[in-house]
C-alpha cells in the first residue's frame, strides 16, 4: 500500500532552491511554463547582514546540473515515499 503524504514530487523549483536555499534568487519569465529556458535571475536579493536589497550575486546552474539535481531529488523521493509493491 502506498504511503500517504503531502510531500509533492520534486519540481524544477525544488532543484533550483537546492542550490541556494533560503532565498528566492530566481524568477520564471512565464509562471505557467516553468522550464529551464524561462529561468532568469532575480535582479535584487534581500541581504540580512546589511538589512537592504543588494544586486543578485547568484548564477543560474546549467540545465545539465539542474537535471542531475532533479534526478537526485526524485530518487530520494522515490526511496522515501513510494511503496515497494508488497
């Protein structure tokens, strides 16, 4: 029997957030079409140290890096939340 959970299957956003946790450092050009080609850096980020917005120092990982991270997250999800068929 499958394990019931509210946790969702990993999405592209989850892979993006895994690179720089705790800060919304990117945006999608089209919020209804969340694909790699529609990712852009947020122009400014909140800096807790200076208590002000700063220019975004982050960079967008390559599509291959994000796909690898997404597979890693999917494998972890499958191991934790999927049933074994028994």
